[in-house]
């Protein structure tokens, strides 16, 4: 997934995966956030 700065002079490509999703999901549930 490419992403650039405002003028398009710099680009980065990355994979938008969350590897610690289980931990984050548990933390969000503790503060009553639901999907």
C-alpha cells in the first residue's frame, strides 16, 4: 500500500497488518469498545 507526503516527493510502501490484534482487542474490550 503506497503512501506519499503532501507534494509527492517521498513515498513509502507498507503492509497494513496489525500483528498484536489480540492484545489490542482485549484492551479495547476493557474500555467497552465493540466492533
